[in-house]
C-alpha cells in the first residue's frame, strides 16, 4: 500500500510538470517513487494503467459527490439542475487535468468511448436524462453532451482558439440549458 501511494504521488507530480504524460518514462516514475520498475508494471500494467490510477485518485471526491452527495451533483437532484451541474463539474475537471484526461482519451482500444471512465459518466448522465419528461433518447443525448467535454475538444478550444475556461463553461451551460429546457 505504501509503495502504491509513493508511486501515485511521484507519477502525479511528474505528470503535472510534463507537457504530456507520454514524456514521462516508467523509469522516471520508479526512480522518483523509490521503487523498482517492475513494481510499476505489476501494480499498474503500463503507463495507461498508471495514468488511470492517478486520474481516479484525483476524481474520487467528484465521483463520490455524484454518486452520494447533495445537490446539485447528487442523485436526488432534479435532472434539470443535475445535468448542467454534472457537465460543468466534468468540464472543470478536464480543464484542470487536460493533459491526463487527453492521454486517457487517446487510449481505450483506439476509442475514448471504450474507456471505463467514459462508460461511467455516460451511464450517470443517461440515467439522469431518463428522468426528464419528453426526452426520447437519453443515451444519445448523454453521448452528445459528453462530446462537448472531450479532452481533445477542450485542448483545441483552449490551445487553438484561445477560449477561456469561463467562456467554455458558460457556452456549455447555455447549450445544456437549451436541451434540458431551462431558460
């Protein structure tokens, strides 16, 4: 357990200092954590597994708030309020962790839609949308809304179009409000 914590802390720090997790070697992480490289491969499989573990550690409190917390993220929140809050929280997380989330979305058997974290967000959002009267296909709507939070889109909007985080969050809120029927 102590080795796992040391590895995650070292990986988190090295990934945060790097432009891309791909630029951080497993040797670098093992040395920073004070463990052998074999320990990394036994515990995490590969760099993608290690990135997933770091992201899971960072997103744990958000997932807890979504699964069990109070409004606006918690499951008892009316869908008209919860859907925008879920998307804003996810977009904010991706803005704060774009290099890691981008690395994860670039894995997943060639498709970000096959990654476990995507399936969890899709299911959560689709289940919430299902409670909305008049929305016929909550699964498709969840996919469409999640597309607006993809890390490659976030990177493009911030890096290429120089959109601010505030602008992106406001635009997503407006787009979502139209779908869920909020003014």
